């Protein structure tokens, strides 16, 4: 077997990097395409403080009876995306998680779901206990 020259080694490295990139894109696509949007919703609730500003309380709700979801949410203020990118863990059977009022004194705001992932809450708790 003859040793590789620099061009051959570079070609092999490029091929390996391209393969790794393709694998990562497939893994990300599988996570994103797993559809949980019918279980996690943004809901508007009646709230006295928000009503004073002519708005509703926007909250995250998990309607699945058995699954815990990790949800990332983006906030928009006056139709401009803000730096607020927050993570919420939504266990089944819990009350909706309030995000804020749809209307503020300075202007309207809304939230969008960035990602939703089903998580194994038991394994997550065991990992948390191990870290402490």
C-alpha cells in the first residue's frame, strides 16, 4: 500500500466532513419533523391585568395526558422578533404556563413556537439528580 499524498488526504477529509454534515442534517430534520404541534398550543386566557391593557394572557398548554414536552418559544414585540428565546418544560396535566400579555402599554406582542420535543421525564430527573 502506498502512502497518501496531500491531495488524497485532503479529499478523504472533505468526504468525511461532508458525510458528518449530512448525518447531522438528517438527525436535525428527524427531530423537527416529529410533529407535536397538536399537543402543545399557545392559548389566550382571561386575565384582569391584561384586560386593563386591552389584551389577553398568552400561555403555553400541553394537552397530552402522558407526555412531557420541552418547548422553545420566541417572543415578538410590535412584529419584531426579540432576543427572548426561552425554554419551557411542560409536564402532562399541569396548568398552562403564562408567557405574558398580548398587549402592553408600549405595544402588542406575541409568541411563536420554535421547537417542541417529547422528553422522557423519568430519565431527565435521574440525570438531574446525578449532576447534583
